[in-house]
């Protein structure tokens, strides 16, 4: 089985949340997928944004896509920065990268770093289990 097929199978364990704009795991989700989701959360409490980023990564892999894009709207970036516990660390990493960037550029780059991390967790899981 190739990675795109494996990603499609794993995607089936994610369901749309009935009242929020996010995804949840189905009751039939295997422990390995649950472990991958936990790892993507970086030991943080479950977070809607991270669930959506995991689903986005799985979808990209399922269509053989590889271009992860940062959020571009300020309200999306502020929501990420204010609700995801690890977000400030990614922004600090972006600011320390040596580039002379504005605050918003650093937030956008930090968001990109975070999404890349989640993509790599998902990708490694799929490589190990396909």
C-alpha cells in the first residue's frame, strides 16, 4: 500500500464534529492512529486547530500533494496564536531564524513551522504503518 492510500484509510477515522468546525476521532480509531494524534498535539490537550491540521496533512498526502500553506488571514493566525499552547514557541523559533521579519511575518512563519511539524508526524506514521 502506498502512502496516499494509507492516508485515505486513516482519514476515514476522522469525522466532522457535529457542532464545531473541526474533526474528531471515530470510536473505531485504532490505538496507533490515536498515538499519532497525541504526538501531533505535542502532549497538549486536544485542540480543534490541531485536529484540522492533521486532517489537512492526511488529505494532502492522500492526493499526493506536498505544499503545506500557512494561514494567511490575521484572524486565523491570531486564533492559532491565542489558543494553541505551543504556538508562541513556533513564533519565537521563526523570530530567531535570523530573518528580519515583521511580527505578522513571524506569526505566519511560526504557523508554517507548526504545520510542517504536524505533517512530518503524520507522514512518519504513514511510512511506518503502510
